[in-house]
């Protein structure tokens, strides 16, 4: 287990996001030990605005120590406006190996659920089975863009191994929780040659799939035929989901016209 060695305070916690499938979100950690190299959009933004110095600084998570006090203050004011809260947008709520982050995520979800607010969780860590005891309206998701551990070590060096991630999600599914998988940022074949069908089969038990291309990556945009590639794969995802009655969402700009 890893220890948090830096705590910071914030003035606000819940905010409305502009992302495609989001409502409200909260980020109770600054930085993320998963250190994704796609690159991570949150890292690029924080670096641009001077909130983190460099990649190493980003990878040392700083816990927002007044998270629960902020929620106590903000939930009564916002609860009628909020449809759902996503944990998280610019960090990971179940950061691999950080028990203190996990505990804070669970306590936050409990507070939101107690006010009748549903939570949507997305992680590259391990979803604890104790989540099954919380509101059954919650939705629990993992990101999964490959099944190849050597690729995971290269692009998501601090995140949980794929099979561990999947097993935790499946365990929640098996006890009746709503589960989903984000297949984003999906890589082009010049990054890794892989079989989409194999990945789809591995996640075929979930209730919902999100599929999206890799952005902000020169190797991807310089891959000849990347538009055709994403169009073809998006069609495969849609057909797979329609055959199995799985909900799906294809992220903006993943399907493009020639
Ligand atoms: S898990 Fe998310 S927030 Fe963390 S480094 Fe990866 S992309 Fe960024």
C-alpha cells in the first residue's frame, strides 16, 4: 500500500462538467499516481495552468483533506439541481494502492447517496466489493483499452493490471450492481496491434460501453487511415452492443466523415 504524503485544502468540491456524458463531478485528489501517458488530459491542463510542476509532481497524489466538510456544505444547496455526480474527472477515485483515496471515495459516495444523489464511478484501479452495499442507482466503471499487460505498463504505468480491474468489475456485476466500461482512449495499430473483438468479449457482461479515439497524440493522428480505423471499430462496437442489448455511447469525433 502507498501512503499519501501531501494534503491540501480547497474552497469548493462539486461542479458542473462540460463533458459529453457528465452532469456534476468532484475531484478530491490533485494529481494521479496512475501517470497515464496517452497523454492524460487532466495532467496537461494542470501543467498548463501551473498547478503541477512536471510529470513526477503529477504522479504524487495530494488529497483534499476538507472534502467531506465541503460536501456537507454543498450538497444541501445543490441537491435539487444534481442528477448525478461522476467520480472523478481529473483524477482517479480508486487510485491503485492508495487506501486513503479509496476510503475518501467511499465516504463521499455515501454522503451523496444519503442525499438521494446517484454516483457514477470511473477508475483504472480496483473497485472494492463493499460498493455493492451502497445505492443500487450508482454505476461503477473501469477504463479498459487493451488486455495486453505490457501495453498497460507502458501507457498506464501506475494503474491496476487489466485482469484485476476486470475481476473487480465482474464481482460487482455478479452481485447485481450496474457496471460499465470506458474503452477510451482506444489506440491505433501503430501503438498496439490487438483484436477489438477479444476485448469486447471480455467486457460483454457490462450494462454499458463507451468507445472513443485517442486525442492529443501525434502518433495516432499521423497513423495513415486512422479515420477509417476508428469508423470501422466504432461500427463493430455498435454492432456488438446491439446484438447483446448493451447500452453504448460513441464519443464525439470518433466517427468522422471522409
Ligand atoms: S487515471 Fe485518469 S487522471 Fe489518472 S493519470 Fe490516468 S488519465 Fe490521468
